[in-house]
C-alpha cells in the first residue's frame, strides 16, 4: 500500500541534497521499518543517482525498487541498467501522446514492472483522464500513478477522478499528492478509500515545493480506516529522528516554517529541472539547486544575474553544480553558481 519516495522527492525539497551514504542509510532504515516499495532516484540526472539505485537493488532493500525518468528510450534504458523497475512521468503538456504510448510499450518489453505518472491530474476532466490512463495501461503499464502535482485537489475531487480511472482500467493505481494547499494527507487517504492500490509518501512530507503526504500521518489514518499496513512505527520513528538531524544540519528548523501550506516560502520554489522547465505551470520563480537541476533552470538563474554562456560552457557548469551538490550533500547557492560560471 505505501510507496516511499523520500530518497527521490527528498532531493526535490528546497535546500536539500543527500550524499550517497546518507541515501543508503535512509533506504536501509526504510527497509528496517518494513517499507517494501520505494521510488529511489532519477538515474538520468547524474551518475550518483545511477549508483545509489544499483546499490539499493543489489542490497534488496525493497521488494520493488523503482527509478524515475521521462518517457524517452534513453531514460528507460538507463533505469533498466540499474536493475530497478521503471517509473516514468508524462510531460506537463501532452503534445505527443502517441510517442509517449510507444515509449511505454518499449519499457514494457524490458521485463520490469512499469509505472507511469499522468502528472497534474486535476487539469483533466474524468473522461480525459480515463482516456489517457487507458492508453497507457493498454501499452503495458502495470501501475498508473495519479499525482495531484500542484497540490490543488480536494478529497472529493480526488475520489471522483481516481474512482473513474479504477472503474475503467485493469492496471493498479497509485496516488501521489502534493501539499501546496495542505490537503496531501487527506487527498491520499481519499484515494485509498476509493480503491487506489498504492499511496506515495515521504518522511516529514518532504518533496518538491512544500512537499507531499507525510508517511506516518498517512499510515496512522489508513490504519484507523481499517487498512492493514504492516509497518514498524518504532523503526520508522528512528528514521524521522535521523532525517531531522540531516534537515537541521543542511537547512535548519526554518524548513518547517517554509513548508507551511499556502503561504510557506517553499510553495514558490522549484527544485527539480523538470518542474522548472515548466515553471509556467507553477506559481513563483525562485529556485533551489541540487543534483536534479537542469540546463533550463541554470539558464534562468544566469539570465537573472546578467550572465551569458554558450551551450558547451553551460553544460560544463551544470555538471559542476551537480557534482558539487552530490559531494557536499547540500544545495548549491546562487552566489556559488555565479562564481562557478565566472570560472568556466
């Protein structure tokens, strides 16, 4: 029932970056707590994401380990090379659904479990969402993930959309709810109540902007609703303590103020390169930079500081930024980026 996304969504939290050893310890503690399904990394972002995914697969820390990528063959092949199952996300603007369907077919022939996220489901009518989900399911996806990417849904809306998809598909369904308006846990529970097979959560609700549904809050409510979730809360509590230490080291207690719904600072900060590339979808124009950053984000930062770099130098700068984030285990500041650009 519970899919843990702390390792991947955690790196989308403004100001956060983890080292390899920190990621491995988090995965090991999740295993000890009884979490059996994990979305652990974005392999196409950096070699360190490939390495941690392979290590987690080798250690068999989850019954189902997933790597995330775009619906393109390059990302699919890279995820497969790690030994992980394949998790893909659609773009925010669906201009080429036929190409996406073909990529899902390609992934389904890899002999791995395949899940596909239809991002920002509240932008669609029920009929549109069912039509898209059915095409993806028919192409071979084992799981259809239904994310409230902007955190703007209500429990009633989530129930309506998710139940419509479940009625019309044979594939399993997963919900992934963001917390921009404070509804992540309620919307996740609503999805489970109408039959979703999996609920995506993170420790402390870490994630892009001000995060997604918190793990222990969601588990507690689902148990109260009669769902049998076999998780050791004592072991899970140890992970909360460990991650709190990391948060205080890397950011400080202000994270919890900045993560407050609606007017918290983090609701207007983009971390992941994919989200930043579609910044028109989200409010705000601030950035937090780590290993998940991309050229589009860095180009925007440079433009805002009056810096122009040719493409080859921009590529070098992006790689240097990613390496810095991985080695330091911290987000890279704008001041550091400007200095690096001057040195390129």
